[in-house]
C-alpha cells in the first residue's frame, strides 16, 4: 500500500518501515505451519539450537528475495517456534498439575488454554505418561538438551522443579573468590579490591534472598564479585597469591572434611588446586598433604597455584587414584581423605553449556563405575585408628543419583564405614529411595546443592567415617559369580553323558547352565563334545594320576625313614670306631714305653 505513495518527511518514512515490518511478520506467521510441522524443525537438531540464535540455513529458499530478507524471516520464524514451544510447556505443566488433584479418569474434561496446539485439540484426552513425554520433548527442544538427558532431569526433580532447574542453568552463577589466609585477611583483601573499583560483598547466608543473588551460605574467607573494571584473575593481589578464584560450591567439601593442623591428608583428585590450597590454609601449612591427579599435564597448574599461594606442606603425585593403596603402599596411612571424583558435570551446566549435548546415560554409568573404584581406594587409604581423623569426604559436581547416592551405598556395603553429618548448614538431604531403588537410611545425612535453590553449582557432598581397617566381606556381584563358578565345577564332576549310537556329543554342566541363562557357554568356557569312551578314559587317567601321586608320597615317606635309620646306625658305628681307636692307642703307648725302658737298661 505504501509503495505507490510519494510523500516526503520523516513521519512518512517511519510509517513505511512499520508497514514493511508488519508484512514480514505476516509472511513469517503464514510460513509458521510449514516451519512447525511435525513438532518443528528444531526437534531434528537436538532440540532447537536455532532458538538460541545459532546460524541455520534454510534449504528451501524462495527465489527473488535477498539474503538479508531470508535471514530476517528465519529469525522471526525461529522466535515464533520457540514461543509456541514455551506456551506448550506451560499448558503441559498446568495439565500435569490437574493430575495431582484429580484422578486419571476425571482429567481433561474441556478446560484448555487459549492458544492450544493442533495436536492437543485433536486428542484432548491424554494420560499422564503422554504429557510427560510431550514435556520432555519440548524441554529438550526449548533448552537445547539431549532427550535422554532431559528425561533424566525431569525424572529427578519432577515437572515444575525441573523447569526451575533448567531456567537456573541459563543464568551464570556469581563469581566468587576465596581469601588465602596464609598471606592476608579477608578484610584487607576486600579493601584492596574496593580501592581498585571492584564491587563485591562477603558470602553470607543472610544474602540468600538478596536481589543480587549471592550464594546462600556463610564462610569466613569467601567474597562474591558483582562487577570489576579489571579482570579478576589478573589483579596484583591475585598474582601475589592473596586469593583464589573458586566456585562457592567447591568450598563445601573442604568445610565438611575440616582438616586439622599436623594431620596427614590425601587429595585424590586435586587439580587445579582450589580445594588443596584451602586445606593447606586450614592446616596453617603444617602436617602433610598428598595432592594427587591422574593427568601429569594438570599437575602443572597445580604446582603453579601452590607456588603462587605459598603452600609448603604438599607433595604432588601423578598416579591413578584407584591403585594408590596397593601400588604405592599407602593403605591405612592418612587421617583424612578428600575425593572430589571426576563426574559428568551435570551440576555445572551454567559454566559449561556443552554438557547439554555431550553427556549420555552411558557416560554417567561409566563415571559411576570409576567412582566406585575410587571411593573404595580412598577408604582403604584412610586409617581407622587415627586419633584425630578417620574421615573421608566424597563429592561430585553432578546431580545424578548414579554418581552420588549409588556410589556411597556401594561403599557402605563393601567397607567398614558409616555416613556421618557433614556439618553444613544448607543443602537438601540425599535420597533414600529413588525410582524403585532403596539405599541405606543414613544417606539422608548427605547433602545436595542446586542452582535454583541455593544459587550454587549443582553439588553433592557425603562424609564417611572409617570404623575398622579390616576389609568388610560383603556378598556382591563378584562373590555371586564365584559361587556360580563353583557350582559349575561341581556339576561338571557329576555330569551325565547322553550319548547316542554314533557317539553323539554330550552336554556338559556348563552348557546346561548356559542354556538356563540363555547364552552359549558361560564366560570364556569352550564347550567340546565328549563321547562316553573319552569320558571313561579321562576318569581312568584322573584315578591313575591320583594313585600315582599317593604312591609318590608313600615312596617319599619310606625314603625319609630309611635315611633316618641310616643316620642313626652310622652314628652308632662311628662311636664304636672311636672307642676302638682309643684302646689301640693306649696299647701302642704302653709298648713304646716298655721298649724305651729296655733301651735304657742296655
């Protein structure tokens, strides 16, 4: 309409621009159906990366339009798609809330939101599982997660709290630093940074509900940085070692461990050194700390931080933590042990968004297997007879149950330890039950930290006390496999051969057991056909071997007896000979004496 008009002035130009924008929006809305068909194109690319402004090229570009117009149209279409997914998430949440108040048979009686999707209008009646599947799909598309990871988060928190957790991951956590008390005090450090124009505050539990959202716990060394005109990791105070840039959640494991001066402490996974230097400060550079990390390249940063912060009571090692008790001979050698285990990082998504598309259930289970080995090694390194310690702290930056409660429960069943209070004022108690799995009741003493509740990175902390240095014998999967192996051997000894006229192959007991389990062969056992004659020959060989071994043993016994008899007889003969030699010698002496006398007379 505006193309045919030839008016001058700024007002007319503004009206023309508004009309053009309206036309573009109208065309975008018209193409919305094609864009969102089949749940939108974002579902095909790991759940809507286009909604976060990533460059996506449209394969079906219209001819005669410029590149700028195409990009604008795609951006508007992506915004419309994201808006519709967000609206569908809200409608799904409201539907799930009704399930809590009404029974499944009384739900979906006609109350629907204003802007409802075509899928819902066609099928207004859905079960709760259908709504949950729809929510997981939309959440994965809207926030950019793998579907299996989105499913795990929804299962862990529930629908509404899962949305709160995902929203909290979209906002960065506040920058926090820890004062190095080996070189300065928090008051002096805060004043020096304020003089440089840094906007900061102390980490205090009273600031939990502040609009600036500081971490929700109190500490004597922590400072939260809200704004800084200079990089906080390049100030003269930082280079002088007056503070360490450290996540507020990583304070928790060291506070729970509470190392004392002159103790022997092991940090099994210490790089880059934030927790280790914190322990050294609490110990006032006394005692001994073994700072271990599996990767030598990570130890470089560890050593650099020790030199910068003035830590002098620490020894650095690069070894696999699983083999420290056996290969390094350090079993029952430490008063306190910190195990900040390697994990999937599901609690630090705000710092590392790549976790959304990297981590799968296989990664979580693989980490859980390694963590179970590490926690057993940590317990074996701890000395239960320590006068001041005997404590182990296990922590991860993950929220998955497989990496946290399941690992501690595994350790409780296989070592003589118990879960004790962490001494932390905040945090959510750990799970005792989760989706059909029942854990030890004392796991409610562990602590979980969430970004949407405590404004901290997702973290898990458990404190164990070792009760004895004797390894606890527990019936686990390995023992069950050993018992099955023994049962197989017994059945093989008593196996029955079913041979036909042509000497058909007989089934051994291992093959029968394998058939019961539905596998071909148990473990690495090779099943070989055996005829009745071969079986008799093998039994005869076994009998002959046993009889031969008995005869050999009897022969050895007879030889030993003969040797003893000979030795006794030889001793008697030697004694007689000695006596004979004595009498003859006396006679000879007498004869010589007589001869001597006769010579003198002559």
